[in-house]
C-alpha cells in the first residue's frame, strides 16, 4: 500500500519535473538580414527579433547569429553559442577566427574547431535565401568532431 | 517569582533541565579554540536564513522582475544594500568557515571511529552549502547570474546518460535558460535546501553529542563542562566572524549588473570564486576527455571525502605526527590556490566604459562639462548636496531630466541633443556603469565628444552602435598604430585609396583626444 502511494505521487512528480512542456511550434522562418548588407566571406553579427516561448511567457527577444555570405546566393549562419559550455563567441577579424572568452576555444570562419576544448563545430541555423532576404530557421546541432 | 515561573516551565516542558543538559555537557579537557568552527558555521547559516527571508519579503522571484525588484531593494529600501551585502558575503563566508571546519576535523583526525557518520554527514552539508551557492547565483538575474548559470547547466548536461534528464530537471530546454530554470533554482534555494539543511545540521549536531567532542589521543587535563569556557570561545569566534562579515557588507559593495541579456556576446562569464578552480580545470581537458574535468575529478574528490574515515582507520595520534594528513591539506591548498589564481589571471578585465557606445562615453563628457559632479557623487559614500547617483535609480522621464539640466547648469554650453543624450544615459545607469562617470579617462571622453560632434557614427560603429557604411572601429587599434590613424584622419585616400571618407583636420588637442579614444578600441 505504501508502494502504491509512493508510485501515485512519485510517477506524476517525475513527469512533472522531467517531461518537457507541451509546446506549440514556434514561427518557422525569420527574416534576419538583407543579403546586400553582408560582405563576402566576412562574418557579420546579426541581431534579429524572434518570438520565443519561455515557459508560460511569450517573449519577443533579440537573438544573435553570425552570418557569412559564402557565395552569390549562399549564406551560412552560425549560432553564437560555443559548443563547449554555451558562452557567446565573437569574431576576431585580426586573426580571422571565432573566439570563445570562457575557455579560449577558437573556430575557423567555416565553424570548425581550431583549438580549445570545444567538442564540435559551431551549430548552424537553417538558412533560406529569398530574393535578397536572408531567412533563418531552427538551429541544427553540428556533427561531432 | 522568577523561580516560580521557571519551576512551572520546567514542570510542564522540561525546558530548563534540557538547556542545562546541553550547557553542562562534559567535553574533553583538551577542547579549545580549534573546535569553535562548527558553531561559527552554524551561525553563518543562521545569518543566511534571516537575511534570505528579509530579501524574499521584497523580491519578485521571476524574470525579468527579479532584477528590477533587487534593484529596488538596493536603491530604494532602507538597509537594502546592507541586507543584500550580508547575504552575498555571508554565502562566501559560510563556504570559507565550512571548509576551515572540515580541514580542522581532518587534521585532528576527528573523523575516526566512532565518528565516521558525523564526518559523512558533514560532507553532505558541504555539498548542500555549495548547492545554495549555485542556485542563489542565478537569482539577481543580471548578466553575471545568467551566463554563469548557462555554463553550470552546460557542464551538468555533459554527464553520461543522466545529462539530458538533469538538464530537464533544471528546467533548461536545449541549453536555453529561462523562467522555468529560474523557478526551479529559486524553489530549490528557498524551499528545498533550507529544511534539508536544517534537518541534516540537526542530525550532525545530534551525532556530535552522541559520541561527544573528539578527545585528544592522550587526555592530560580533566574533563570540563561546555559552559562557560567553550561557550565563551564559540561566542567570541562568532562575534569576530560577524564583524568581518558586517565590514564586508558595508564596505565592499556587490554590484548588480545589467539585466540578463542572452544576446550580449561581450559578457565574459565567470563563476563565483569558490567554483573558479573547477572552471579552470575544464581548460585542460579537451574533447572526449572533458568528462574527466567536469565529472570524474570532482566525483573522485567527493568520493574520497566520503571514504576518508574508512581509508584512515589507524588509532588517533597527535597532530604533529599526522604528517600525511598535513601534506594532503597542503597539496590541496596549493592546487586549489594555483587553479584559482590562474583562472583569475586569465579573466580579461574591461573597464565598464569600454563597453559603452560613443554616445554613452560622450554623455560622460557632457556630465563633466555641465559640472553635474558639483552636486552629485557617483562613487558610493561620496556625500554631496544632491543625491549620489550610485545609490539611486533615476525614474524621471527624459524631458524632465533635460529641464533639470537646463535649470541646474544653465551655462553648460551643451546643445539640446547632448542634453537629451545625457538624460538617456542617466536613465540607463546601473551599479557597474555609474563608476565610469568618474573613471573614464579625460582624453578618451573628449575623443568621444568629438566623435559625436563630427557625426562619425553615421558611417562607423563602436560596440555595435552606428552606421554600417564604414569599417567598424572596434579592432582598428589592434591592426593599426597611432601614426597610421592620425595620417588616415588627415588624408584618408593616401592610406585607403578607395575610401569615401572625408578629411578631418582636427586641431592638435582634438586629434590627441580622438586618437586616445581610438586607441582604446582594441577589440
């Protein structure tokens, strides 16, 4: 009987604490920047607005992507969060790397790890180029290594 | 009369004899100053308990209000700074005292039979104390809190198998932290940990009583009573500890930074000082080895602490003969100290004004030009006729502030635009940025005013604010020297043939301050 009581309290408690909240899909593509504002092969810090559901709140917040134009209609957008522990990386033009201030991981312009403890390349946003509009989707985790 | 009341209380509750029993407990003749630390640690907890409740009575435990309510506590409530200071420094103090207590027990070998369980409970109490520190760190909801907790959650997320579940338990969704994480940390900090801590402290003290205070290997002096000798020593130690804490809380202001901003990539996260060594260890383990630094080493350390009474089962010996134990403490202290110093030295320090936009640095110049400092201090404790800007939050609308500037400093020579920019800047001040009004170097501030006057910001940007036609100016000073920059102002086309930048022939003083400003923009 005590077992039954424990289970009746414990199982819902575990679900309550561990199962992610039921969530509606967030808006899919967001216009972040115009293609004409980007320079070839130069990562640009782009701040764009997105509606983000944070628990019970719907917040319009600024989000950041490091956007690089790699070809006429080709664009890569990196998440600014270091794949090590999630500190924000920034672009250092003088040595052409992304550097994380926490444990000095550095990444090449195409996001690959050059040095430091980061376990994998920078994560990338899904990108769609629509005319001159650069649209960003969800962040996809990069492969290990 | 008093005796009658006491007799009644004793008869109905047994309280009088209970207290007597506690006070007149026999302790070994060797007891003394080295055993005061346990009482001091318990008192630290009491201070945290009381100040924590006081803070909670004015605190809105949800972001972003958490930050605003704490700012309200600090700037508008009587004694708010003091209570927050006591709670903040009390946390550090408690860690120090708990560790000293543990080191004392370790050195004296007081964990030996029959006190193994007392020691192990003590290790749990140490972990709970660290848990308080970890969960409390997020609650101010400034950048320090936010980014520090991002790192914490990411470390635990790397635990094998359990990682994702721990992350869920902390209310974090794919690395993001938000209102749910906050609610869980707050809940743990004020609802879960305190009763658990009280229960275990009670058990710990019960076990101390049950086995008695650990005696020396050879007791020469006769046993004595806890009261009054040891009680006096404990009280004096508590008083000294509290005096230090109170001095810290009043003299060392704990700044509340800018509200947490997940997009602020200029912020460099650092954990609280007692976790810095762990943060530093993580630099040594890359890729798949990372788990060693983040989980295995701390796990082994805690495991060894738990196992200490079983690894060292020898008979009690004098402190002087415990060379091995002294060696371990010595090595641990060197290792911990070395890692902490290394972490501190690798923390790049930026003056708050180095993160300002040109408009904000120029506003500092306007503040100085209008001689606002004649009435307003900007450093805590600097008493002048008007309110000290380090102690208040400015709620006035921008236009009301501009009117105030015009009345108070009619001859400032500042244009309306500059006054509006000054007002905007004043409304954004926080504990960290307010000091910049006094600390930003004069030439740099002059350079920023010239920068604004020359409208450089139409084409160029500094710290993310400004136009995009020209090169962002952050980092220029890293690539170019002063002579190059000076030449470039005078004749831009000579240095960058294709540039559309016009010539700027500043006068000598103007050029000097402009270059001084440019030279601070290294990254």
